C-alpha cells in the first residue's frame, strides 16, 4: 500500500514490491486468521487489492515473486539487488 501514495513514492529512493497472487494471499490469510468469510474476501479484499495494491507494481524498482520462495530466498534477492545498485 505504501506505493499507492504519490507523495510517499517521491521520497523513496528504492521501491521493492513483494508479489503474491491474491488467491495465495487469501489462502495464507485464512490460515492465520481462521477467517473463511467468502463474502468479505470477494466484496472487500479482492476489489481493494485490485484497486489499490495491484496497480502499484509498476512503481517498483524490484518486483519479487514470493509465492514459491522462503524468507531467506527473498532476502537474498533483495540483498543482491541492493548491492548491485550500490546501496549495500
């Protein structure tokens, strides 16, 4: 959501988007919240994801698909990217 606001994007030097398919995200969310509310998912979560989150991918300097990666793999991708652009 942070990339949605132009004012915030403009002050960030580097923007990283961790991409996860909405269905996978809902599945993970349901596991941790015990929330199996299909109506809420279909009427609130998915539309808000499509309206506010998904469009912000285009502003990212790095897009990481995280669905099939563990935390260490994501860290390594981000770390390598930051090293390559001279931040680390």
